C-alpha cells in the first residue's frame, strides 16, 4: 500500500495509540496539524490486547474507534511507519485497509475509512470483548 492510496479528505479510523489523547500516542506525527479529529465511531472487527497496544483483525464485534480526516497526505508514510507497515505483507505488523465507518449506534454511515489491521499471528493474545481500547492504556511501541 502506498501513500497515493490515500487522498486528502479520506478518513481513518483510529482505535488505539493514534486516538486523540491516547497514552503512548506519537506526538511527533502531528496528527492535529495534518488532519482533523471528528469524533467517536464504531466499526466491525475483533480487537486484541497485544501487550501495551491493540490490534484489530477481521471479526463481527462492534468496536470503538475515532474518526480522523486527513488534510495533508504527506503524514501517511510516517503513520504507516509508526504502525510498522512495510512493503512486504509477510513481515508487516499491520496492513492499511478500508472498512465501513459506523456511527456510535452501529449503523453504517456510507463512508469507508482507512484502518490499520493487525497482520501477524494472534495466538495467545486476549480478545477485548467490548472492542474498546481505553485512552489511558498503552505505551509506545517505539
């Protein structure tokens, strides 16, 4: 996946360390300058506790997230690097893909959002049954 996949005006769904105000958030990305946080959302997946940060894989749980609209796409390579997205899907910790954005009640909004999907083995990781990673939980992976 390349930067050119993302266009100004696209939305991302953040569910872990990239959420506004999250413990362990990477201030150096400048998300407040490169885009706009729009508020809470939901999405479908299965959220895992990877030990200090979450990961989402395919699933049907109604997970909690935050919507962020990108204005300056030049931030996307730095976001991908933070999420350990590589050019090799076999070694990439996360992959960037798109999923339907749901409102807080779980209804589709008609918009697709970019999201970082965990891309490694999930054996041994706890599932977060409520699909919510608290803002005060986490540590930087870097």
